[in-house]
C-alpha cells in the first residue's frame, strides 16, 4: 500500500498544518498512535481537532524525513511515559508508598496509591500510575535487576 501524498508544517502559532495532495488544508492536526506501547512505530493516524482521520500511516518509517520529524516532535510533546529501568527503593510495602526509581529520563520518585494502580499489559509488561496520573512503563520485568524485581514482586 502506498502512503498518500501530504505535507506537514507548523503555522505561526506552532500548530501542525496538514495539506493533502489536492490542496485541502487542516490546522491543528494531531498524530495518534494505534499501539503506543507495543508497536510505537506502526499504526499511526493524523486526525483533525474534531477527531476525523485525514491519513492512516501503517509504518512511521515510510513517511518522508521532514514530515516524520514533525510527527515525532508532536508525539514527544504529548506523550510522557517514562520507562522504569531500576527500582532503587520503596518507602513501605503498604500503600500509599513512595518509590525511588531510575527511568530512561533520569531518577525520580512518585507515590503509588494502591496496588490497583499497577496494571499488567502482558506477562512481562507493566503500566504503573502515580498519584498525579503520570504513567510509568516497565517494558520487561525480567530485564530489571534482581533487587528491582524483588521490590516489585511485593506489589504484584
């Protein structure tokens, strides 16, 4: 399947503008991933502010570099999901508890309100919501060090 021809640019207000091959223009376009965790580079839609799909992109890598850069920039500004690489400490094994973690974006701490805020997405993948609604991803439990797995096991 061939990707439809389109152009993307930022307007004077920094919002994405989409222009189709026939010249139709839409302002405030948003990229939306179909599978943001399991396959972030596959299945992406550009939608209007009303939610109407303008174009379906099967593989982000198929998009020309200038448009891809704008899409990735927009996604990065909207998606914030640090990936936990290590659990340094947990204040208590009862909830609420404060977790000290190392993420792909640096060290941080957050409060876990309850065990129900840890969701299993697959046998090896977890999504943890903190008390402020920020989601942290554990992509592969087995890739964590022994100490981190031991701490995490107390909550699973």
